[in-house]
């Protein structure tokens, strides 16, 4: 996403914040957004208990039913638009629309329910969208090293795994900076790969 016809206008970059139910996506977007975030939170009810099991997140009382939206200015030329995805399986059909035009994604992982981040990881891997995994460290939970999380999720060495606290603006900003840095490095590596052509050993002589 960009204002291509005005060199003085900022370049806007779309980033997704994904992860499992209760991983902290709404909190993350709200903490880093420089504007009042748009949220589609609804109260959880007893009727949804079967569809939205609260094991490990018993204190959760609301859930995102469409998306979260926020904005953060990186510098004079770059602005990030943040789109938080819904975590429940029944709302995953929205992910396809939300990922259109996305530069990359932050996948929030909750070590209390680590398996819940697997679908998001698989989603972005299948679509070739660059992402990082950010371990949201909840109070009172065991602290795992990034490498332990990498092994548990089955991530390759090229995917950064960072720690964060979704409640803190500074922590969220550092996480987004890690994503942008990863995307820039990945793009540079691809450019070098496509422009480098091996020398042919075939002289054409018979």
C-alpha cells in the first residue's frame, strides 16, 4: 500500500497481527497505535463456551469478531497500518481478505496455549508472507527461550523469534521494528539471488 503519485506523501505499509484466541492481539494493537484503535470486541457468553474454550485464558471476557486496526508512524516517510486478526477458527475466513496487500505479519504466541499459534504460522508460510513470532510473556507464566519456542513450533532458522509484552508500547514497537528489519533483510537476499547468475561451463564447442 503506498501513495505512488506523490513523492512527498508517506508510504503506508500494511502489517497483520495474528495468533491464537487470547494471545494478546487486541492488546498489542492498542498499545502501539498512535490513534484510538478500532476494535470489534464483543463480550463472551455462555453460548460460545463450546466454540471458544477458555483453558489457560480463564480471565478473558471479550473476543475480536472481525478485526482490530491501529496506526504507528515509523519516520517521516513510513507509516504502518496494523490489522489484528480474529483468533477463533470460525472467523478465519476473514484472514484471506485481511492479508491482501500485507507486507508481513507478527504472530503472537502464548506459551500457555502454544499450539494455538500453529494455524497462523502455517497460513503465512503457505502464502509466502514474511513473519516473525513474538512470544507474549504473560505474568506468572514460565519463561521459555526463543530457541525452545522455535523448536516447539517447528520454525526454520530464518524466522526470528522474539519476546514481547503486548501491554507495553515500547515492547510492541521493538517487535514491529524486528519484523521490518526481517522483511528488509529477506527482500535484499531475494534481490541478490535473482540478480546473481552462475557462469556457464558450456563453451558451446563440440
